[in-house]
């Protein structure tokens, strides 16, 4: 998911939030929502699909206020329903509050059960509603204190925005799994999942929210509160490999530079005698350019991507399903015909897309197709907010690399080594050692205890 919040009296905060959400669209395409506080109450608007589908000029004009938060959703827990769209807006003892959350709680089942025993009711199947109920229960304290108490109860990943009628709070979980940064636009303050949203608004980057930190933006300016919880840093390495936009900087590291460095490392680990380097756009492109730079083999655009097909795209009929990849990607014949091709992508999850792409390139006349992946094989599910949570669907969980190569039909297949990847990250920022990153989906080392059993509230 992607979140953005703006504290900006006198500014058109709804419109700024709307533009910011566009820059975060890659983080979620299922639903979009904006909540806005005008000092007295909170209004909100949500819709299914892309930001452009969920909002229009009319809806935006209706929303006036001084503080706003927005959310784009990518569902990890809870199905794709409007009821599950965020921000969640609620009334409690002291007024109104809105919450927008990126991440995934690992003890949501347990916490939801504890709350339900005392009579709490739930309208959604999201773990965010657990947070909302906890915040509402700690109503005897200030909202900052309530948030600190909530942080003791919840486990997992969360980069979260909380808004009252006139204040904005940003919080990042003690491990710092998901990104969150702070920007400034004149006298307005902005919190966003990624710095590319600040750039879009013409805002200046101030800094990243620290793991375990609560930052408040209100009429007194910015205030920072450090939570008592101490935990090892565990930034999701997949944000750098695949999820984040390359024009973002996360925790002081340029995503684009990190991806190019992964591609260069790939070239050092796996040199291949070939004629051209191409990528699976867009997520594989930076690594492919890195590979080309290091190897001296020219990079070319070998596949064109249709940018207008979102996740909400109508599922093709059964007979067209095998062509689904073609709707999104088409080979550029002149770039690959008669050539030995190095094809670079960021990751293989189920292997279905990769297999179709190799086939398309062969049909376009490629003489050889060598598939290189700028991350190690994904063998374990993610419980912290990226949707690879079904182990049996992960091709590398059950097949060897040679079996995967055969399944996708490539002449050769190579995955970046874990050591090479981590060295690349340490090269980007030497004061963050390799242990600062979550690598669980390929190492199996989970930095936060994973949920036990099945959550009966979120099973659908
Ligand atoms: P596959 O060959 O496994 O079907 O598809 C791999 C492609 O899916 C890669 O290009 C990758 O960028 C993309 N992808 C889409 N969603 C995800 C996701 O949630 N996690 C990862 N790691 N890759 C994803
Ligand atoms: Fe990121 Fe993988 Fe860790 Fe999930 S398990 S947070 S995708 S590194
Ligand atoms: Mg991709």
C-alpha cells in the first residue's frame, strides 16, 4: 500500500493528497481513499480501482480542510472490497480519527480476538481495524500516548498515518520494515511512503521517519516522539529490488542506484556471451542497465509495456488467458531477432509471466534467451505486507533452479546471490550492515515472529 498525509492550513490539501496518491499508485491499485479534517470533523471519499477511477473533480471540490491523509490499497489481508478500502474513519470518545496503514500485523488474529471478547465489533477484514480499535480504547491518554500504547500491543510492519480533525501523526514500526518519509511544502508538512510523492508535489525532502518514531505535525510544527520499543532494523529489501519507484530515496538510498548496482553485481557473478541485454519493464530495467554497463553488452528496449493496464483490468476469458501477458507486453522484433538475448527481471514469484515472456521472445526470433534475476529465489512467504504469502505458489519453494529453467523454457537461468545482493546494499550505505534488512522471503530468517495458525477473520 501507499500512504500520504498533509498538514497544511490554507492549502488545498485534498488536491495535494490526490496528486501525491498518483505518485504512489504503483504501491496499490485496488482502491484509493482520502480523508480530510477541517478542524471540526472528518470527511472522506473512497473508491475501487486506480486513483483516477476512485476520484473526480467533483469529489475533490467537496473536500475542504486543513489536514488530509490518503491511501492506495494493495490487499495482503482482507479481500478486495470497498469496505476494506482505507483510510478507515471512525468516531470515538474524543471525536473523530482516520487511519491509513501500509504493512501487515503479524498478531492481528490474537489482538482481534482479545478485542472481540470484550465486545468489539468489526466492519472490515483488515488488520488496520485492529489498530483503530486499540487507538479508540486508549482514549484516556493523548493521541500520542494512545499510539505509543498501541505500538506495544501490535506486532508486524506498519508505516501508518493517523489524523484527527486538526492534527497529523506519522509512525513507523520499530523494525522500520516499510518506508515513510517527511517533506515540507512552504509551511505545510507532508508524510509519504516514498519520496517520489514529495517530488511530485514540489515539496522538499526533510528526512525519513526513524523506525519506532512517531512524528506529529500540527500548529506547533513538527514534534518527534521516540517509542520505548527497541528492535533491530529490518527494512524490506524487496522495496529496493522491486516494490518502490526508482526515483525514490528510501532511508538514504536511491532505489535506482541500488537496482543498477544489483545489475552490475549480476554481471560480475554471471557473465554471459550474448548480443543484447533487455529487461522486463519497468521493474527490471534499472538492473538491466547496470548489467549492460558492467558487461559492455548493449542495453536495448526489447519488450514494450502497455502502461494503461492496471490490476483492475478485466480478467481475460479462459481462451484468452494464455495470451494475458501479450496484453501487457509485446516484443520489439528488431531488437531481439537472430540475437543471443540476456533477459533481466527483478524477481520470479510464480514463474508464469517469466515463462510466457521467454516464449514471446523466441517467437520474435531470439536465438538464445538467458534469464537473469536481480534477486535470490523467493522460497518463503512474506508476512509483512507484500503479497507472496502463499508458499505453495512460489515456484522456487518447490523446484530447483534447473527445474525452474526448464519450466520457463530459458537457455540458462541465474539468480543474484544473497551475499552479492547484501554487499550491494552495504555499498549504498555503509552504516547499515547486512543485518539491517529483512530478507525473509529468500533466506527464511523472519525478523518478526510470524503468525501461527489461520486467521478466521481474514480467511476468505
Ligand atoms: P512471475 O514470472 O513470477 O509470474 O512474475 C514475475 C514478475 O512479477 C516480476 O516482473 C515482478 O516484477 C512482478 N511482480 C508482480 N507482483 C509482485 C510481487 O508482489 N512481488 C514480487 N517480488 N514481484 C512481483
Ligand atoms: Fe520484504 Fe521479503 Fe521481508 Fe516481506 S519477507 S518484508 S517482501 S524482504
Ligand atoms: Mg516486473
